[in-house]
């Protein structure tokens, strides 16, 4: 049963979780706890094989299952970077029932894979009597460290009775990030959207994303919508009286839906309001911790807050649930540690001589004009001053199920109007903000006409609002809404590192699920490897290693 309304109104997410768990019947886990951080230090197939055969991996989680492993096929493979994408890849997958001795095999030649590297098992039990479950899900993970930069690896996942090397279609690939601080880093593309869920539109977007051949993909929160209410509230059977409905099996469908892309493209996720699942501790994020691998270099309290560097781009993932006035279930849960970490990370990235661009992504919109959610004043108050101070180039948000681009902003004010096909110099013009929430869920609407490529309809001003306090919507009239599109879409970001005499560029393309281009804007940085000055790349070796 759910939490009584009179209690829920006064309880944090963590307190809700504790109460819900006290109501569920006790049960013995089918798994004996395995070692956390199951991985192997590796430098190629030979070392992988010797490490596995020598028993240097983690303690293997075991089960009492008597199921024939040959009849159980792994599914839902999905990749992520570690804190260092040059050398660290995390591989996750799922099995529908307990299996014995799960493992991964990997190598640079598909015909010569390593020995079996044991996997960590993260079982997840979901149950609120009369409301959710019981459902048992089995998530498997391997952390791979010591990989070679800019290298394609082949891998397969399996378990006792199931050998990926002999199963058709069971071998996939992953490519590590290029070495840092080099002149010959090649151009690359990454993609992003938010608010995906499970739908034909979500699947269509995945297909067009794959056509971009991205180095990685950013998912801007609201991932599967197993909790369709998105309020971070306790679970009930009907969703009445302010409660949420929760169906954990939606995650099985979602992870299966993205496998075709996520099994070879690192899928880097941020958490949204629909990802606060009160059934799981801490703060409703225990389910995400079971399903996903995060780099783990952010504040301890915030699992989905992290950063990595790929080529000449520093990327930061934030959790806007921590600062949301609109949906305050987790408001202030980090006790300021996230914002403190953000400041130190921005400072770190801006002193890297080979990092031209800083891209920040999270869920709630900093600047957007939709009728549904508009702008999150908590983000503006907490983080925009830091984005301004450290000259963040691009901010990517979901939450509003549309595409919208702002003119470059500094201190909340636009510096100039930038039409489709225009150019922004972030160091002087300001930060460009995108709402990219057309990943697959039902669409929202704007208070002004759509305006996109082939259908330009500039609005001198738009009447909208922002969430300036908890539950407080403050009207505002804005002039920065430059491109608006009501439809399913994503962004592809083409990055060209600096060359001798040429600036670094970051070109943002908004793409509809049909493949049509909706918007294009180019961000230009004249700094970078060409202008590191007397400090030089070699003097920054310690910074590179620390990154």
C-alpha cells in the first residue's frame, strides 16, 4: 500500500523509501552479495586472459538457480564511459532469470577474445503490496580499465551454458576515446535527447541517431517512464491522491529498445523527475544505480552527477532534481555539495589547455517557453552564475517535450539574435541553451508559433513563465526564444578540434525523427591547442591524468 497523504507531505524521498520498505514482506535474496566494482585491469587480450584465468577478478555472485544457462539469452546490453573515456568502458546487460558465472570476453580481434572476466550482479526486487510488483530483475556489469585510447574493442557477454563467441549476433564493439593533448585528434559527433520512454517515435529517433555514427550519446533525463507521474511520490495502485504509479517491467522494454545503439555507443544518462522512483533508496535513485554505470567522479551524494573529457570537449552531467522549484521531491538533497562540485569542475575544465568547449547537460530547462514546464528558476539561481563565470558553451536540457534554442545568454539577457545557420562566439556572446525533450514521449506546445528551418516565424517576444519558488510560477516576457519545433527530434553535435590557424568549432544540428534538419548553429572558440601559450601541453600532464 502507499503512504498516507498526511505523512507523504512531510517526508523526503529517503524517508518515503524507508517507510515503503518496512511494508514489504521479507525475503531472502537469490544472490549472495558479489564484490562491488567488478572489473579487471587490462592492456589487451593476453593480459585479459591471464587475469581471468588466474582468478584475480572479484568474488563471483552465485545463485541457487537450476536453470539451464543455454536457454537464457542476455539482452539489453548498454555501454558507458568511466571517468577516463580513453581507458575506461563500463558494460551492462540484463538476464531474465538468475544465471551462474556471468562474464564478459573482450579483445581487439573478434576471433581472439580474452578469457572470461567475471561480472558483478546487481539484483533489484520491486514490490509494494497491492501497488507494484513483485518483480525481480537481474542487472550485470563489468568495469573495464586500462584500455588503449582510440581503439576498437570487440566484446561478448555470457554465463555458464551461454558462450557469446558461438552465438549469432552476440559480439558487439566499442571504441575508446582518442588520446588527449594531441594535434591529430579527428573530428567527431555526439548526439543528445531527453524524455524518451518506449514508443515507435523513440525507436525511430534511435535509428536516426545511429545514422550520425556518434562517439557517445547524452540522455537528458526522464529515461524509461516506469514512473509516469514524475513527482517523486509514494506508489499506489491507482495513482490517486497525489501518489505515483510504478511499473518496473517498463525498464525491460526500454533497455531492450535501445540495445541496437547502446550496445556500441556509450549511453551517458542524467536523471530527471520521472527517474526518482520512491521504491528505491537513496533519494529514489537505487534503481538507477542497479541499471546504469556512472563514472563516479562527482559528489558522493549524487550518483548521476559526473564529468568526462572526450577530445577537446569537457562534458558535465548534473541532477537538477536537487534544485527544482517545480518538482521539489529532492530539492536540496545534496546539501550544496553538487553546486560546490560544479564550480570546482568548471574551474578545472577551463584550465585544461586542450579543452575548447564545455557542454553541460541535465533535465530541467534553464530557458524554455513551453506551456507545460517553461523555465526552472532553481537552475537559474544556483547554476547560471557559474555557467556565466566559466563561459560554458552549451547547455542541453530535456523536460519540455519539444526542441527549442535560445539566443546566447549572459546574466539571463541575450547578447544578439542568432538565426538558423548563424555563428556564436561563446566567450563573448554567452551560453546557448537547448531544450531537447522530443525523444519519444507525447509532445508539448508553445505559446508562440513554431519557427524552424524552412518554416521561420520569428517572434519578437514570447509570454512565458519561470518557477521562481516552490510552486511559484512567475510570468515573464522573453526575447531569446529563437527556434521552436513541436515534434520528435534530437541534436547531433559535430566537433572539429583546432588546427594551425583555424579555430575549434562545435556545430549543433537539430534533426527530426524523419532525418530532416530543423536548426543549425556553430559555436567557435579561438583558444585551444593552437594558443596554449607558455604553459604548453606537456606542463599539463598532471591535469590530463587527473581528468
